[in-house]
């Protein structure tokens, strides 16, 4: 039953040491899940898509899913308890920090140190989000690895071109200020169609 404590502590660490929301948590979450051998990289990438398409915050959806998968080896009760442990772990640090910040914000909002911390955190958050984007893109577009052989294997695969078209279409729609729900629905339909065709 140590696995449930491990889930809680791992996701508590992820929640406590990442700033900037779900995307900034993704590199650490991915590293921890793979290090514990809880899921394969392809499963993590697949559930990133599911987490983005379902209601609720991304990090909570990911934590709940990983907890459910890990606890699932102990049956339905284990799956539910695993989800609870992982979700509580990822949410608790933010909850505590927000309570502290809400209590102290008025006193320290003009502090030079606090402003400096916030200024320093912005580029770190951008870097973490960029790392998550690159990691997911490499897994989707170059599943055989980052090498000439991996690139050639991907180029020969019809799915590569389908993914590229979906990515390009969604990028264009995002810059055209199309509502995100339309982009999600369109990407889901295109993904389902290419999944059944290929």
C-alpha cells in the first residue's frame, strides 16, 4: 500500500515545485511518471490530449488519471483511492500557498523582493511550457526517436502527414481567433477519422 503514499508525495512535490499552471507542471509530471514506471511515454502523451479535451484543470486531470491507473491494480477501490491521493497531492500545495498569499499579499505586494521573485519566475514558466511543447511534439512527430533514421521512419508513415495537417490547421485557427471549443471539436473529429482510416 506504499504506492498510494508514493502517489501522494510525488504529486505533492510536483504541485509544490512548479509555478505557472498545468503546462509548466508537465515536464516534471512526465519525468516523475516515467521514472516511477507508472506509464509509458506514449500513454502520457495520449492522456495530455484527453486532459486538454475534458473539463477541469489540466494538472488535476493528469493527476487523477495517473492515480487511477496506478491504483487500478488493486481493483476499483484502489483506482478511486489512487485518484484521490494523486489529486490531493497536486492540489494541496497550491491551496496552502494561496491561503498564505491571500493573508499576506497586501503587506508585501510592493516589496522589492516579491517583485523580483515574480519577475524571475516569468521566464522560468515560459521555459517550462516550451519544454513541454517540445517534448510532446517530439513524441508525436518523431516516435522512433530524434535521429536521421527516426526522421525517415516518420516521413514514411502516413500518420505523420495527418498529424502535421491537424497541427497546421489548429495553428492557423488559433491565430485566426477561432473559439477554442471549435478547435478542440475539429481536432477530435480529425483525430478520430485518421485513427479509423489508418
